[in-house]
């Protein structure tokens, strides 16, 4: 056996690829909250989200065209069973639209608390759609991670958690979270062997069409010539990295690891934001809140290590 063969680095397996993709996905989404918070006072969120897809779709299309072999470009231009993509994209569009509606009726803290239910909902829907069974360890670790995320969202204030009231806004966003949770197992169920980039492109087109229709009034009402630079930086980041990049990573991860495990990475978002805000000089959270973030990480680590799904 040659020395070269002895010292060759082992290839990264599909499961590890999926976990790395979802960890990066959660980081990119977290940074979109970080930069979006600084741009939000200057632009309607519906307009901002519609524009991010208008930027992302041509980028995904150009990348897909460049890396798809000429023999497979007919699939790129006209994929089989094209009805799949309005469903997938429509579910993501419904999630964003209902999020906008809910934020007009309730606080971002409340919507953040509702969002932590998504991994559990994904696990349940994955069982019915894909027969992916989630055992006691998986459900327990998901619950532990969700409790840690809720603790972080409410900044360790037990009174704030106990006073959480379910209102109209929370119910509306809960329906949006169901749409997102349904999207995740359907990615694997609907995939017919297309490359990840083609699948991501057509899913983004479906979501972009919904968001463009919803955001059209806000787009027309925005004074684009007088937006501050932070908004344009936000649009560039959201359109390129947080939408085009994260769409690719999400589809990539969901095709390699079970949806319950992939979706659980979203629970890292509060912890990522804590670190970003702290290093940016915005101040660090209290030790009690940091403990909640640690609980989330422990729950996610248990889930990842579990062989149950």
C-alpha cells in the first residue's frame, strides 16, 4: 500500500455533509436577523423579502446554468412534475407572509417562541409523510433544545414566560410554522433525482412568485432612491447569501439527514444572535440567558448523536 493511500484524508460522508450544511444554514439565517434588525426601521419587511428573492433567483439560475451539464439543461429549464415547486415554494411563501401578518399583531418575542415548535412539528410530519420514526431520545432532545431556546427568547424571565398569552397573532404565525414544517419533509418526498441547485432554484421561484404578489404594494410605495446604505447592504446579503445560499444549504441538508434533525438546527438561531450581538459591541446577555443557550446546544448535540433517526 502506497504512503499516499495511507495518509489520504477520509471523505466526508453524506450525513456529516448534511449536518455541516445545516449548521452553516442556521448561522447564515441568524446573521440575516442581525443585519435585518439594523435595516428594518427603513424599509417595509414585505418589500425587503420580495426584493431578496428577486435578487436570489437570478443568482441561483446563473449558478445552476453554469454547473449543469449541457445534456441535463432540459431538466433545468423544464423539470419534470413542475407542480412540485409551486407547492414547496408556496409553503415557504405562506410562512413568510403569515410571519409579516403576525408581527403586526404580536411581538417578535412571541413569534420567536412559536418558532421553537417547528422541529417537533417537523418530526411528527416526517413520520406521516416519510415514515421517519422519532424515538424517545429524539423527541426528548428536541423538547430540551426548544425549552432552552424559549428561555433565551424570553431572556431568562420566568414571569415573562408564564405571562405569555396566545392571541390572534400567535395563532396566525403558528399556521405559518406548520407550512414551513410541512415543507421540510416534502423536499425529500418530492425530489426525483434532480441536483440540489436545480431543486433549490425552482423552489425559490415558487416562493418568490408568492412573495412578489404579496409585497407588490410595498415595493411600489418604497422610496428606493433615499434608502440608507445599511438597507442596500442588507438587500445584497439577504439576496445572495441568506436566500440563494441558504436555499441551497437547506435543500442539500434535507436530502442527506432526516428532516427532524435538519430542522432542529434552527433552534441555534438565538444562540448565534447572542454571539453576534456580543462581538459587535451591543452587550452580552446575562449568565441565566447564556445557560439557556447552552441547554439548546446540549439538546441539539444529543439529537445529532442519536441513532434513532
